[in-house]
């Protein structure tokens, strides 16, 4: 059983003072990040699919056992069936090959927009994507229309995930009644993986125009203790639990991730002999 905590970025200037010393080279940030965490949720791939040259560089900057969970490009979010049949899929597979060969590829994950709901779309649109990606790495899916798990549709949705060996992404979001706010559902659908993303509990989340505004939330310790309990429970049901602090505003994400590691009995400081010298 392994619980891996992480953030969705290592490049943010706001993480200076939390993850990085005041004086450091920006090119050292991934190495510094990997001294504190054993995985990263790669969100930049949503905007640009990384090249093999880029990912090979990341392999060289991270220790053995470090994992990259790779977010699928926004083309897959908008039209998963069409993107799976086009050149973007081959570009993605080529780009992550160095991660795969170095055993540093965690899971692929796809975030579908609130407009991807059961009244207009079908989970069958994910069939080709699942068929082509799951032989390489497991595929995790985050749905953002709560209608998928309401009433009789809930059983059918979870059955689809299990049948296609997809990882259900659980979320932590504000407890407000809005179509795009998914209720808590920590339901493993894959025998090996569970995935939890912490978006923050900002009550204005459903109405925010920008992601930073939606995720502008600094988790207090008491709420992180609740989340740690959820993680421990998931860990009794699957082999691996991946958890991402996705409250990416200011320095909130790394603080939440480090506190979760502390609560789960994981080290929060880099090894003394592995720290980069200050400039």
C-alpha cells in the first residue's frame, strides 16, 4: 500500500519559502520539489503536450521511484473520442515514453468539463481512449456534472468505470448545491488505484471565472485531518492512493500537501544530505 501526496506544479514563484529557499535557480525547482514529494500531478500538459526531450529532462532531475501523473490535453477534454482517433494521442504517447521507460509514469488523468453531462454526452465517448491508453498506464477520470452519480445513473456510471478499468477521481470541493459540484464519493473502481483531488472549499467555486479564484482556499488543519481520514480509508481498499492538492493559489497547495504528509506519518523535510546549496 502506498499513499503519494503531491501538487500540480513545481514552477510557481509563490512556493518560494515553502518548498524552495529564497535564493535558488528556477531550473532547480523540480529537483527541490522531488526532495519533498514522490509524485507530481502534471497539469501543464493540459495546455501543451510535452515532448520526449522535455520529459527525458524531468527523468534526469528526479530520483528513482518518483512518479508523474499526466493530465490529458484539453483537446481530449473537449472531444475525447475525436482526440483519441487523431494525432494528439500519438504525440502524447511519444512524449511520455521517457517517463514510461524510466518507470516514472504514474497514471494518465482526464478532467471532463461540466458540459460533459449525461443528457448530452455519453461515457462511451471514452471507449477508444481507455482502450489505447490503459495498456500503457491506468487512466483516471474526473467528471464534473453531478448528474452522473445521482439516482439510478450512479450504479451505471460506476459499472462503466469498473468494466473499462478506469480510476474514479474523488474530489474535495465546497459543500454547495450546484450542478458542477460533485458530492463526496470515495468509490474505488480500479483494483490498484484511487485518486483524490483537493480543489479547496471556496463557496464561490461554482461561480468563479478563473481557476485561481475558484481554488483560492487555504485548508485549515482540521479539514486536512478529515481528508487524511478519507485517504486512510481509501488505502485499505486499493494498492495505491494518489492525492493532489489542487488549491493552486498563493502557496496554499504545497502547504496543504506537506500537512497531509505530516498527518499521514510521511517525512516533510528533504534529507539533510540531499539539499541543494543556496546561491
